[in-house]
């Protein structure tokens, strides 16, 4: 599967680049993408999204219920939180240091600057700003995490303009259900727990069926992006794109490898080999939530992490631990400040760091989830929110890269918690052989 998805990805990229250079302006190509290729990619994505809500609910509630007692839950929760906070902070520090050293927002030629400024007034930029304007105060955001109506949060979880708690609120509801299940053990609750297990199995099966479409779906998704984008816009913003990509690579292969080797005590190379399918799925879907089912399966089957730890850490992490997104947000805010010639005071820079760390927790795990959050951070430090238009053209590509880092970070967290829970007993990597 791993290899077939990779082939799909490569075909998508090459065919996309070819079509972009040969027929970029052709209406036929646009028609084909809009009516055939992109919808086919969407079929694959939508089947996965269809399964995400029941999966998140059942995986998290079961994960918590199976932990057995609430003290254990507290310990695992704390370990997950501390680990994620540290790697997210490192990620933001890497991004911000790079953007301060390279200063990609300065030194653009006048022609390029004018071309980019034109994007500030586009309707897409304005829509993102409007969406951000609907955001609530911090107190409201926190209150919304406790859902008044979890069904409403589940129903609107993927709606762009929804300002309720969404997926995070649904997770809180699942946590409550899991804790209550662990506390009341009776014949009747056993029936409910078995129902959740059945739901989990059914949903995983649906995903398995959807994944048969993955190589084709991935090819179509990537083709649609590349054929329309091409390389021009990436070259235009070359330094900025390079800073984000190098930062993400340092986090992925530097920070994670060090954590794997010295904290988790396992081989980084073997780790990356075993999670190949997750990396490819994250890269091509640009969505941590859509990658969750694959991450859950691969982490259990190929890394030997127990279902209760994977169910808890990965499910929460798919929304609340996004290291790549945090790095991207820090870099983008400072880049746009440089672009508009706004010098940020040290206090404002600290605000950007803190806001980026928080953004890693609050960003929805869907394509482009971080854009409204960036607008909020931009406005809070006095940079025009519409500036987001400057980077919209390259966002999809960067989204693919940061989502990969987000999901990989979640898996290292799950492996870390598993090792700590088993007191570093056998190496989870060496006790399982990867599934074919
Ligand atoms: N697409 C990212 C994810 O799902 C979120 C974002 O940074 O836009 O992890």
C-alpha cells in the first residue's frame, strides 16, 4: 500500500507539473480538474472524513475506559501534555530563529512585491479575515470546549465558519464518557462498551476499504494542486517557502530523531521506515484528522503501541498537537511583519511565540485549518490580516509539509507514552514486525 500510494503521489506530481507547464491557461485543463480529477480526489477524502467523527469518539472513549482508573488517565494525560508542549515549543523556536536569521520578508524585488501585494485584496484573503473576525474571546473559547450539545459540535466539526468547540469539544465529551465508563462497571455499561468496540471496528473497516482508493485519490488530489499551482509562485516566495520547509525538516528529522534516540530509546531510521504510509497519507491529504485512522492502525500494527495509548494520544494529538502548524504560524507572522516593514517589539515577538504554541493546540486538523488562526495572531501584533493573501498561493504545498510533521509528532508522543507506561521494558519497535 505504502509503495502504491507513493507511486500515486509521484504520478500526481509529475503529471501536474507537465500539465502546468504545457496547458496552464487552457480552459479544458481547468474543466477537467474541476469536474473530474478534483472530485475523484474528494471522493476518497470524503469517505475518510465520514468515518472520522465516530472514530474519534469511539477511539477516545474506549482508550480512556480501557486505561482502567482515573489516576492512570491523569498520569498519561500529563505525560502527553508535557511531551507535546516541549516539542511544540522547540518547533516554534526553530521556525522563529530561522526567520529572524534569513529575513525572507525583506529584499524582495519591487516587481515581486507589487505582484504579491495584489493578492492582499483577493476575495479569498478577505473571506479568511471575515472568518477570523467571528472568533470568540479566550474565555468563550475555553468554555466552548465543554459542549452544551455534543451532537451540534459533531455535526459542525468540519464547517469552516463554525465558532463552537467543534472537534475539541467532541473530544472532551468522549473523555467524559470514557471516564464514566471506567467508573461504572455493570452489565449494562458493558453492552455500551461493546457497542463502542463494534463501532470502532466497523469504522476502521470502512477506512480500510477507502484506503484501496488511496493511490488514485492521492494522485488526483496532488495533481489538482500541482497543475494549478506549478512552481512559479513557489519560486516567487522562494526564501519564505525555504525557511518553512527547512524548519519543518529540522523538526522532523532533527528534533524527532533526537527524541526517538535519546528519550524514547528507539531507532529513528526504523521508526520512519515503519510509518511511511502515515507520512504519505498526511502529505497528500493535508489533514491530521483524515490521517488519524491510518495513524492509529500503523502505530498499533507496526510500532506495537497498545490501543488504549494510541487511542488516547493520537486522537487528541490529531487536533491538539500540531508542531508543524505552530512552526508555520510563527514563521508566517514574522515574515509578513517583515514584508509590511513592521518592526515587532520584543514583547510582540514573545506574543507571537506564545500564540504559535497555542495555535498548535487550537487549530483544526483539516486542510488550511491554521489560516484563520494566523489572521488573529497577525492582527494582535498590528500586521494587516489581509496579508494572508500574500502566502495563500503557496499555502497548500506548505500545508502538505506541516501536516506531515504534525502527524509524525503525534506518533512520537504515542510511542513515548507507551514506553514510559511500560517502564521502557521491551523496545516496542523490536517486538513487532511491520505488516506487509
Ligand atoms: N492541515 C493541518 C493539519 O491538519 C492544519 C493546518 O496547519 O492548517 O494538521
